[in-house]
């Protein structure tokens, strides 16, 4: 598209869903897998019939995904002033800031795409919350995936305070919860899933 048409894009035009969920749901129905994770957006867009499968909605406060999960990013050359202006018009600043915080924590963990690490940052009406799930930092030669993941919530009056607390926990090795309070918005933090309401 031309630079002038970028600002007229809407989410239904720029979100392109692959057909993978349809294939994966049929494999789950046949019993090829015990469980399978699918994107809710993909299931809804393709209007997949999930019956007779049990469907659970994974709350990102209990199941933080990879940093920046579901964020759409566009990369361009710095000298493309017109394109940068057009992209700035459709950029969502809050998403940019929260995604940046999540990626900052992944960097502190020292991980990449395959790291046993998840982060989810959100702003509520009264504070910022950063949820981090990570395996304890390991010594060279150990498989970090063999260690249990620990889940922590770091609330703060602002994003920098919440991120600083999360970074301190990461630098300390991502240890067990201890006396930390989990606030997942539910009465109990576990089990990590709950039955999903019917999707319309």
C-alpha cells in the first residue's frame, strides 16, 4: 500500500490469520494430541467448531506469554520520513510502552525465543502490574526447561517501579514465590486455567 493509505487500514485488513488452527483443531479432535494451544482470534475468525473439545481461556495474568505476544510491529528505515509519519499515526503508544517493558525483562533474563520466560504488563485504573513467569536462572550445562516455572506479580505506582522490582527478582535468580502475594484477579492463583465462557 502507499504511504497515504496506511492510516486508513483497520485491524481486519492488517490481521491475516493462517489456516493452521483448522488443521490443529482437527488433529486434537482425532486424539493426535492430549492438548493443543490455539489463538482465540484465529478460532473466532475461522468460526471453528471446537466441540467436543474442552476449551479453556488462558488468562495472561496466570499464563504470561512471550514478551510482546500479539503485538504487531513494523520495521522501516529511519530515512523514510513519510512512512515514519504515517506509521506514527497508527501507532498505539501504550502498547509500545508496555511491550518495551516486557522485552526489557526478557533482556534482563538473558533469554531469546526459546527461553523459559513469559511477561505480561498491563495498566489498571490504580497501578501498573507486571506478571512474569520464569524458570530459575541456571548454571551452564543445565537444561532450564527441566526446572519448574515460578510466577510473580510486580505491582507498582508506575511502570518503572514495577519493572525495577521484576528486574531485581530476575537478577536474584527467579526464585520460588516465598511469601509473595499473587494477584491474578481471581480468588486463587491456581489452577492456572478455568473453563472459558461460550465464544460468540
